[in-house]
C-alpha cells in the first residue's frame, strides 16, 4: 500500500471558504443609514427647505399705544423737554475759597438763604477797621460841634462886652461934656474973680480925667469889637473843621459799607425760591466770578431752578405750525409717566425757525403742575385739532396703533395678516384715523398678537411664512 498519498502537504496553506450572504443586503443597509440620517437631521433640513420655499415676512406685535401717540393720530404732536424759565447758576461776587457748603442736589431753598460761604477773615478785619474809622470820625465831628458851641457862646459874651463898652463910651462922653462945661464955667468965674485959680485947676483936672476915661472906654469898645470879630472868625473856623470832620465821617461810613458789602459777598445766597439741581463745587475749591476756561477756579458753586416756572420746550415741524395757536389748550404726556395727560396752554411761539431741523420752538405752560415734573424730562405735546378743545386720551381709552404698511384692502375689506406660529390668516379690522404712518384700530385686534408688515402680494389666507428676524 502506498502511504505517501495519505500524508498532508503542509507546504501550501489551506484556504477557508467563507459563506457569502444575499446580494441585496448591502443596499438595504445603506438605505437605512440614509433614512436614519434624514430622521436625525430632519429639522434643519426642513428649515432649509422652508427657507428656500416659504416667503419671508416682517412682523410686529400688537400693543396698546402710548396715550400721547394716540393723541398724535388725532391731532398734531411734537416732542419736547421740560425746562425752567427761571434758572440760575450761583457764584460768589468775589473770588475766594469755599469754607462751607450748605446745600446738596435736591435741597429746597428760600430766597435769601445762604447756600455757601467763602473764606472771609480778611474781609471781616477790613470791616472792623472801617467801623473803627467811623467811630473816630464821629468823635471828630462831635468835637467840632462842641467847639462851635463854645465859639458861639464866646461870641454872645463878646457881644455883651461890646455893648457894655459902647455904653461906657457913652457915659464917658457925657462926663467929658460935663467936665468941659464945668471947666468953661470955672474959667469964666476965675476971670470974673468969683472963683479962685484952684477951682480952675480942679476943673481942668476933672476935664483931663474925663478925657482919659473916654479914651479908655473907647479903647475898650474897640477891643470888644475886635474880640467879637475874632469870635466870629473862630466860629467860622470851627464850622469848617466840623464840615471836614463830617466829610471824613462820610468817607469812613462809605468805606465801612464797602467793607460790609464785600464781606456779605462771601455768603452766596439764593436769589429766589427753588431747588438745587446741580452742585458744581466742593469745600476747599476756589471760585471766581470771572473764571475763564484756562483758569483752575470754578465759575459757579451750584445751579438752582424755580420749579414754579417749569414749562415745556417743544420743536414743532414747520409743516404743522398752522395747528399751533397762542393760548390754545394742549395735552402734555411725560415719557416717564404716560398714564395721564397734563393740561397746558401754548404761551409763546418763537419768531424764528431752526433752518437745520426745519422746526419752530414753542413754549407750553402747565396749568396743573405737580411734584412729578422735573427739568429735562422728555415729553410729548399733543395739540388739539379743534379750537378750544384740549386733546385728552385717558389710559382706559388708549387705542391700538399699527403701522400703516400692515393694513390691506382685499375685496373691499380692510384687514391685516395675523401670524399664528408660521401660518397667516387674514383678519378684518375697523380702522380709524390715519396720520404719520400709523392707523388707529377700533376693533379686530387684540393686544399681544403678531401682524405682518408689508405683506407680499402672493400671501393668502392660510399661507405658511418664514418670520424674518428683527
């Protein structure tokens, strides 16, 4: 028996035959994978398809409009700000350093209240010196007045002495006449040998004495007259010194008043009743009334406003000026508190226009101001379309305003396309007045709904749309 044929040949490896499956299994798996991928990514794929197929639209949400906006549809409106007719930036009349600040923003001050004080020691010392000069000048005036009184009293005495001296002269003149007469008689009697020469000597002696007394009295009278003239001159000199003292007193009082005024200027006072709206300086800073841009000194200390003078400054377009009349009633709506209108009236219309903005400034005064009003607050002014009637839209009557571009007219019906999810439906509305690109909606829409702006011509009721991101 040949056993070699039974040996295993290990020189060539044996191949293991695999069992092959059906031929259609591979395509089936591929289709399954594709379908799975489509299912997983179906949302972005459908979104991409919708992006290519569905029309793109802009939408706006329906809300109840600001009462001022509703009033603007029913009448002419303009934007503006609250301003103060009386406003003052307080500064010191004299330069100096602030040593005391008595107000803050919001402080209520009365006319004459001190809001700040400037360093004043030097001015106080000047005032004390000026007051001392006044006292010295008053003493000089009093001394001059006393001197005049004394001189006038002396004049009275000298006048009396002059009168007495004049009377003495008269008496001595009479004595001289008597002595002369006695001398002549005695001389005649001596010549007739009736009297002796001794009697003639006595008569001559008496005559000489009378003449001497008359000369002495005349000299005394002249001296009294001279003294009286000197006394009058002394009075005039005293009066001159009094006038000089009074002039010096006036100068001293003027210097004192000037020093007091300068000292008072170191106290910055409120010129009227109001509220401090801005504090421009602090304690330690130097202020100067003539401060320039390059100076380190402050120009003002604080700014105050008279809240009783608050009014509205509104810029009215030139095209709407015909609706504005002086004295006409208007309604003012605060941007911060739009729920109630403030009754007001037009007080002034500016005589010139703003060429750049094509507007004219109008001032409106409040008829019922309250504590809500603040300077620089934004407002909306609504002018009445009817003369003598103030426009007013209470909150409960606030209407829905929609852009005019959302309104359509289809087959005689006025309406809008309302969007729910991504489907639009035509909604008929009752439209009111139209103005400034807005339409008042009386009925047909509810606050919170979304409407299509500028709907495409191909858009119909029930169409699906793609909302454009705002």
